[in-house]
C-alpha cells in the first residue's frame, strides 16, 4: 500500500520534496524504501523519528491506509 510521507528540515532538503509517496507495510519498511529511493536521506533517517497519526512510531508499527506519516529529523536551537 502506498503512503504519503511528509518530510521536514534536512530530510525535505535531501529528498528535494516536502512530500513523497512510498509503498510499505511497516515503519521499518517505509524507512528502508525511503533510503533506497533517496540515498542522501540515509544518514538523516538513522537519527530521525517517525510519527504516524501525530504519535511517535516504533519500527515494527504497521501502517494503514490513510495514515498521516511524518519524518522528523532532530532539531537544535536555543
């Protein structure tokens, strides 16, 4: 099943888009597919969180049709 994934900050810059469509059944598969399609994202994905329906998700979490998915890279500031 295909999912629309929102990207923020350096993840958006690395992929060259704010949203991408990826086929995956779990969060882990989603991250693997993103890394395959966008090699420049791999380092960012390794330290990023994934949110599904506005809640942080674990790698083994299944994805369902219509889920709102976001890749959230670490942020810094003061």
